[in-house]
């Protein structure tokens, strides 16, 4: 990790969702990618966010968790909407 302050981290990471969804204007995309090239912390946030999105959207055909445990987990993570849309 570099020693310099990342003054743009908060502002750029506020656009992370749009970046992942491909909805960011090209100029801001370039700015974000330039920042990501030099900021390990922001790359970790980006990769973690992408992985979380993948996990949430992944179909669960045979959940290993008992239904009551799954429900408690989703409620604890404030994912009640996903409980109503079981696959």
C-alpha cells in the first residue's frame, strides 16, 4: 500500500456500483481505473463488491443451510427482500 493520502477514495468509491454495472461515463471510468491502479485498498473494495454481487445473484439449487438458519442469516444481513424471492 502506498503512503500517500487517497483523497479521492470516498468520492470515487461512491461511483463503484455504477462502474460495476457499466453505467459510468467514460471520463469517470478512466479516472476510477487510474485510481484503482495505484490504490490497493480500493481494488480490494472493488473485488469484494463484485464477489458479493456474484454470490447474491448465484442460484442456490440445494442450499446447505437449514431453512431457519438461512432466514435468520438473511434477516441479520438486512436481505429480507431476497427471502421473498427464493429460487
